[in-house]
């Protein structure tokens, strides 16, 4: 501010990252790294400039300030640029369970052994498991602090860890791979290494001797891992950046019916212990619960301060950024609310159709809603999983998929900041042989 800025905001972050990868019972890669840095964004009127540094000495900070001021002096004016309104700033109170000491307390040898145990459990599960693409254990602890010239200052610590393995199975000429993993804020909440390995083996074995199917229109079930990507596409479509640019099939549709009656999609950054939770967003606005689609009706977009001004609305507390630069739009815990049917009940209701367990490629057009993805999974006959299928494509539009979401499962789990249970789409085109 002393150097001429009319407004400023600063982010500081530090963390320690660990990862261990094993393959065929031997340690293959070990990483243990620490980082810290500061990022500054300044405004001179409606001109913005940003810089960052990992040199937190007085000299390093002064150089970062000078760079930010210089860049703000030569950028174009943007009348929508600015900090949030002062009455929008704040932070959630109470323990959000974002940090757990048990992650940092784990020794290196123990972390490596976890990866070895998960891989070993998969290799020992069945003689047809003949190889492995590895097992891995990852951990992170860190803290983030944010302040701006309106008087906001806040910070919080986070921790996380993950464990997974990817076995390879062979039967005759058929060779397949699949995986399983667990992730949590606390080591105590991870699935056991042996359970992860056995689940990975089971998923791999059921893919052996896969075949193509004829091109046809049938019901398609996405399991809880693949349905997450469908919900992720909905987030892209309600991102304020996409909306004000008119680059979303949901632009201009607030208050309209866009999904089946039982579809409710929520963004909630307040749920304790989850990956999308934080006390405030990256502009200092408190995290909150926003219902995006309520019983099929589009009720809100997700906005930061900039996109809110562009659209004549108020921020929804969804600003996201790295250390520096202008904030983008992010999400908290973005999820499809669960239904009341188990995955098994949903499968039993399908006479002939596809159960998707893997999606390949990125053939989703958020502007038009066109959806086409490579897929693999299991074919359903008379309500039972009959045989594995691969080298196929599933296609429709996001508009139809949302309105034809016939059943929603009860198996909602948060393994990341995006989550969804099993879902049944009434009809999609499955392209095969």
C-alpha cells in the first residue's frame, strides 16, 4: 500500500509432501519435499499485478512488491477487478478437522511398508495376479495464511494421506489391470492396506477375458468412481467463468428444470474432515453450503467476486487460487446427494445394459453438452453382472443424462472433493463392434 497500491491481498503457504512408490515388492521411488512461498496481488485502481516468491527475506518481499506494482502499472483496466465487499469477508469458527497429527507422526519406514503391504495383498489374492504397476503411499501436511488490505487475516493447517495399488492379472491371452485406493485427512480414516490390495485384485480379476458388444442404446450405470467425473462436468458448467462467457450449456438457465426431480447437487465447503472443506475461500469469504441443483431445478451458479460482478450477483465463496494471480472459481465438497437404492438393487433392475467402471479420454463439451467417453466395465444381463466389456464408447448429452438420471445409489463416499453415488442413466449409446 505504501508503494502506491489502492488494494492488496497476500497468500502464504508452506507444506511437506511425501510419496513412496513400490513395485513387485521393491521400493522404486521415494520423495520427501518441503516448500514455502508468498504471493501478492495488488490493485492500482482497476489495474492488477501479481508476483510470488519463495524468498521470504526482507529483500525478497521488497522485490515481490516492486514486481507487483510494476505489473499493475502496465496492465489494462478492468472495471470488474477488485476485492470482495468488506461485509462479505469472514471465516468459519470451530474445528473443521482439517489437520490430524497422526499423518506427520508416521515414520518413513512405516509409510513404505504400507505401500508394500497393499501391493502384497493384491499379489497374494489370486494366482492370476502376475504383475503390478505398483503400490503407493502419499502424505501431506501444511498451512495456508491469507490477508488483505480490508483487514481480513486468517489461516488454517491441513493434512492428508492416501494409499493405493494397481495389480495386473493374466488369464490365457487376456491381460488386465485395475486399481483401488483410499484417501483421508487422517491416517486413522484410511482403509487397511490389506483390504485395499484385495479390493484392487478383485476389480482386476473381474476384467479378464473382456469383449466388445454390438453398438446399441441401453441403460448405463456409472459406479461411484466414474459418476464423480459426471458431477465434475456439472461443476464446469456452473463455474461462473463459463457462465459469463456464455460457454456453458447451463448459461441463462437459473430457475429452470435441468435434471430429474430426484437430482440434487450441492457444493458444501463446511463439512468437517473432507478435502473440499476450508474456513474461508481464497478471497477471505466464508465457506458455505450452496445448493446448485435442487430437485432438478438449477438454483445457483458458483462464483467468486469477479464473476459475481460480471453477472450482477454476489459471490458464493468459491474463489480459488494458487499462491498468486487472479482468483478462479473452485468448489468445496461438490456432490450429488445420495438416493435410497443400493448399487446391487439398481443392477437387478436392468434387463440388459452396461455397468461402467472406467472412463477413458475427455470427450465432454461443456458449451454444447455433448458427451462421448471411452469406457470399460461389465455387461448386465437379466439383472446380473454377466461378463467384462472393453474398447467401447458411451455417448449422449449432459442435458439428457441429467434428465434421464433414473436411479441414484445410496453409496455416496468422499474420496476427493468431488463425490457421487452409483447412478443409472435411462439410455445412452454404447458403441462397440
